[in-house]
C-alpha cells in the first residue's frame, strides 16, 4: 500500500508540475481498478489451508443507493471472539489480500470486507464522490451488523485512508469499538509528507473541498468509545507521529496505542505483537 500511495502522489505531481498548483481530486487520488474483477474464493481457501485455519467463506453484495453493486467477502472463523467490519487502504483490494484477512482469523475474529466503489470486485460508479462513498460505508455497516448479529463485540477497523471512513462510521453508528491501523490525520499532511522533496520548489497542493474536509483528528477527538491504534515503528508512509496525534486527541477512557518495534508500513498485522495486542483489546470489551 505504501508503494501505491507514493506512486499515485508522484503521478499527480508529475502531471501538474508544469503549473504551480497541484489540484488533488477524488478522480486522481482514489484508486480505481482497470476493470471489475470476480471474487477469487479459491485464493482465500488456499491461504486458509496454508495457515491451518478453519473458516467458512462466502461472497456478499449490496446495492448502492446510486444503483451500482458493492461486493465483498464474509469470513467466519472457528471460535471467533469478535466481529470485524474492515475498511481497507486506498489501492488495497480483496482479491490481493487473502493473507491479510486471515490475520484477523488469528485473533480469531469474523470479518466482513467490501471493496470500495470501482476497486477490485465492486462496480465502478459514474462519478467518484467522497460523500457518496461515506453513505455506501454506512449502508455496509448496517448490512454487516445484521449479517453478524450475535453476542460478539462488533468492531469497525480501518486501514490507512480507511481509518477516516471507519472513524466516521464509529461516530454515526454504535460499534463496540474502533480500531485504526496505520491511521492518517488528514489528507494534506499525508500528501505533503509523501511527496518528493523537489516538488516543494515547483508546486503547492490544493485539495478539492470534499477531500480537504477529511479530518480524522476531529473525528477521533469526537469518538468516546473503546479505541485501539496500531502502527509500525518504521512506518514512513503513515508514521507513528500520526497515531500519537490521534491518541492524544481521543477522549476515550479505553484507548490503547501500540507501536510495533521494527515494523514498517506493509507488514503490521503479520506481527505477533499486533495480533496479541488485538486479542488483549478484544478480551477487554
């Protein structure tokens, strides 16, 4: 995911470098697949066999209010202790992430995850609109909460840019807890920190109003429920300073910040330390 963020930002800058202003819009920031894929359940089954996990897998789908179909996966693990609704990183698609899903099975926790509109197995919308995507996310939450109706705590988990979606959901619904993995604070800071140094000499960044409105510090500062923040010590894309800001502004009485020593951006949930921290957090809900 780090490579995708770096590549997309550099592409935007390269296209705009002839001018003085980089206009960052949903169309040039939000990942879109070349074509709609089909869910590859075989890959998940093979990974489960490799990881020696007992899991029931199935495809799930939901019709957006805009008319396109959102598609995802449901993974039910043996002796699950929690239910997790996952909102992935920008450029992170289900078909490429079987190993990531099964890391949650190590907790163990059930997972529902939908690809974003236009990414992976979900249909492409006629227009990318962050407000519509947030409405889709709320519909996905309601769908998942109904599907996973049981006595286990229901957790909303966001990764990278998905942490802004997850935090928004946590404010508008009532999950048992919120987990932020490699979180962002806002898009201006993320883009500036991940832009090549030479671009400062030629350009300035201008976010579209709807992207500029993304403020994870405000959202986390307004959320009072249980909170777990996970980040790698050596993460250069969404560095620990972002997580520390969010931890400081959180008013939660049950908040935990786990900085995993020696880990970078892409392998966080593969760390036993991160998984053990998750297990401890779930046990306390």
